[in-house]
């Protein structure tokens, strides 16, 4: 059975590499699911949860904030401006960041979106465990 070779990196570091059954990413046009044999694609990422189903069935979530991904010959490369594995997100800190961003007089919309994405990813990941 064919599998995907997936690499997830941020501007700061490589986060994860491995094989997967599928990857689901969110683009400005909506979600896109990638499975082995997918046609080549290059797309922008929006603040969202990147979902990876590993070959052993383990489901992984990554909070991604901007960037892009490419697919070619069962190789998926995710290059995010900022990315965090779900298990690395401190939910309390993410909630505090959201409150601070919402309370700021110049309310930074991108900070609000990043905090909301981190909360969603961390909350969903803990529900999967």
C-alpha cells in the first residue's frame, strides 16, 4: 500500500517527519485532503489545524499559522511561518494569550487567530487521547 512521506517545518525548526495515510490542510479556498497518489499541488495555508493520520492509525494535530504546502509524488512538505505540535501547546497559556489579544486596544486580529487556533488544536488533541 502506498503511503505519504510528510515533512512539517516552521521558520524556527523541523517539527515532524514520517509516513502517513493522509494529510488534511486548510487553504484560503477551504480544506484539502491529501492521500497517496494525489496530483501535485502547491497551496497557501491559513491559521488552522493540520491533521495527519500516520500509517499506524495515530492521528496527529499541528497548529499552523501561515505558510504553504506542496504535494508531489507522495511527498508532502508543509512549510509554516509558525507551527506547534498539539502536545507542545500549553492550553492555559494559549487561553491567556487569547484574552490578552482580545483586550488589546489595537486588537491584533492575527494574534487572536493564532491563539484561537492553538486552543482548538490543543483541545481537540486532548479529546482524541
